[in-house]
C-alpha cells in the first residue's frame, strides 16, 4: 500500500509556478480596479505640489544645481519619493492588514500556493505599481519644462527595482511589528530621515562628510542618481554601482521578508 | 468528483504526529486516518488540537514528529500536490471583503488550476451549490453571516475536490442557517466526497459523521461510529438528577457502587447505562428524569471535559 505507486496525476510541482503567480496578480488587479483612481490622483497631485513649491518657489532663489535647472533637479528627485511612497507603505500596511486582520494569506496558503510564490507575487505587484506611479512625477515635470529624452524610458524599470526593495522592506517590517501603530516609528525614524541624505531636493555634497558616507548606504540616494543619469546622461561605471546597490537591497529585503512571512504564516 | 483507486489507502493518515508551540503541545502523538468517501467528525473542546490538525494537513504548520499523508502525498514535502485536490473551509472568515462573491470564486478557480475556459462553469456551479447565484455580484461586505459561510464553502468546492476539510463549519451561526449548511454537507457526503470536519457541536457530529474521533489534549481518545461509541461508553439511556449537592453526592456513590458511570453537568448528576440499572437501584436513587444517552456523555466520560 505504498503511496508512490498510485499517486494522483503527475502535476508539476515546482517551487515557483506561473499559475499561482498569475492568480495572485489577477486578485490584485481586481482589487486595484477599486482604488486606482485615488492612487493615481495622489500620484499626480503630490509631485505637482512639490514642483510648485520647490520648483517655482525655491527655484527662483536657485538658478541651477549640479548643472541642472532646479525644476529638472526636483522633478527627477521626486521620482524616488514617489517610488518610496508607492512601495514601502503598501509593503507595510497592506501586507500587515491582509495577514492579521483579513487573513487573506491564510486563505491563499490553504490553496495550492506556496509561501515563496505568495511573497514573490505580492512583492512584484507592489513594485510594478511603484514602477508606474514612480514615473508619474517625470511626466508631470514635462509640464514644468523638462525635455523628454530616450533614457527616461528606463525610469520605470529603475522605479520597479527600487520599489521591489522598498516593498520587501515594508513586508519585512510588517512581520516584525506587533501592532499597526508601530509603523509610525518606522515612517518617522527610518523613512523620513532617508530624504535628508538622498539628494532629492538638494545635493548631498553640501552635507557634512558623515552624512555623505551614510548616503552611500541609502537606497533612495542610488535610486535618485540612477533616475537623473537615465534622464540627463549615463555615467556607466557609477550607474552600474547604483544599480548593483539597488539590486543588493532588493535581494536582501526579499530574503528578510520571506523569512519573516514564513515565520508568521507557517508557525 | 473523481473516484480514487481502491488500493490507494486512506485519504488521510497521521501517524505519531506531535506539534508543539513553545511549551504547549497542541498535538500529541496523534494517530488518525480517514478512508475515502467517509465523513470523519473530529470532536473536541476548544484547545483540543482540532484546528492545529487541520493546519498540519494543509502544510500550514509543520509537525515536530511523525508522518502525514494526504491523498497519497507526504505532507509537508508534497503538500502543494495534496492541496490541489483538497478544499479547505476555515473556521475564520478570510474572504476578500472588497471583492464580489463571484470574484472571490474566480481567484480560487484560477489558483486551483481550473483551465481558463472552464472557470466560468465551475464558478457558476459552485454558486448554485450553495444557493448564492442571485448574490454573485454582491460585495462580500453586503452578505449576511450565513451567506459568507456558504461562500467560504463554495470557495473550497469550486474545483470539485476529493477531500474537504471543514473547520467548525457552523460555529456562531443561528440554528436555521446551521440546518441549511448541514443539508449542504450531507449532499457532499452522498456525492462521495471525503470530509474531515471538526466541531464542538455534538449534534453536528451525530448527524453528519460516519465516524467520530474524540480529541482531547492533542490526541484521539476514542474513535468509532456515533452509535458504537454510545453503546461502548454510555449505553442507551441516562438518568439525570437535580438537587442539593449532598444528594447528588449520594446518588453518585450509589451508582458507582453498582458499577454505573456518572457525570456531573453543572447542577445535575447523570447516571449512565441507566437501561441496565436494577429496579432497586433506580428506586434508591430517587426521582430523576430519563433521557437518551448522547455523544456528549461519551465525551465527558472520556475526557472529563465539557464541550462548550
């Protein structure tokens, strides 16, 4: 009576199966149809406000930064901020709510979905949204005088990669915190200070050396640099370095998020 | 539903399974098997290890010791294979509340690998099965508690599984809805679906299960058809007495001296196997009410615990 001799139909069991991935994305898309309008609205309105405030306001005091007009500088810097908002926040809040309040992940894991597939599908979905919403500030900046270039077509991919890292950062944090209120600490003590050393609104070269070194550890900084170089001219060696840092960040966060989710969901 | 090969062995086998959470042993050297085409009721109070057993079967928690096989697949090693052919109806409502009834089923139809061209039919027949066809386009938040539970069941049946796990299927529902769901589960049973159903409602187990496993402190303490369990442990009739504590104590002493088991239920004492009590003893016991023995009597005798 060995089970091997009469196992049911030989269905492929691979670690990652497209169908599980697809079904989770279909679910996300169905949900997205309910909230796309509000997300798109804030994705457009936020950079517009920043460009009006910094570009037209502060910009009148500053003629150029690092050889760019201030509007070009801020417009491209805002991409990184939009990516962060579109990825770290859903990573933290959505995954926390779905895991602890809605128990959606329990439902998926009782179906033929493995935790690795769940983490990959959720992370890439958030990153894909960050790729789109992160690029919107660039489009908005066109209306403030930014000249379109071919290199800008790479920006959504940079936004995706950076978004993937931040999505997994958020997902990892969602497995660390005990209550949803604890995200306030992460937002104010971790995410907000990162803006200081990211080169979004002002160059880090004006900062004290200590902060300049810290900037090298800040994925947001590398995202900003990569976006600017994509828009205004590649610097192959430096850009390879920025890319490598973003990739390493995404892989590290992916691992931490996977470990955390496994611990929380497969206890 | 597909008919499994006759020599496939039981649909579920747990052998020597131990699961600990810190210092708590939730499942303790559990041996349990469920044959194809039968309904096994897992009866036990909260904390007996029923839900943990369910999660072990879906690979959502891994055993510390022992082996598990589900539909011929070792779990957790090939849990995904097993999950393809099983449906899970959790105790906890985990529907996507932002989606409609149909959308909830669409997602799971895809997850269960139903070919794209057949998904619509599969979802329609799952909706019809649980009587939610006219609520297909309602948002889940607009459904009543009973409808949501029916949708949970439909979600677990959309791929016509060979095995269904029902974790406390009617807990917290009003009696009328409970009756409806019992009818539905009974229909699955007649279709030959293998069902493992945990419950702490005696009536549910008596009505629906071919076989009952009484669980206490993480292990099965008795197993058999409801009537067999009754006749083995509690007989057919019980005499129930109310009164002051000293009188109840006297009754217990008398019954035990005559070799009859007793159980306390709050302010009363039940003397079991009353059908075999000599007339003299019945007289000595005083005036009590005669009732049929229940699985609850069996349960309390075996575990010393109350169910609710």
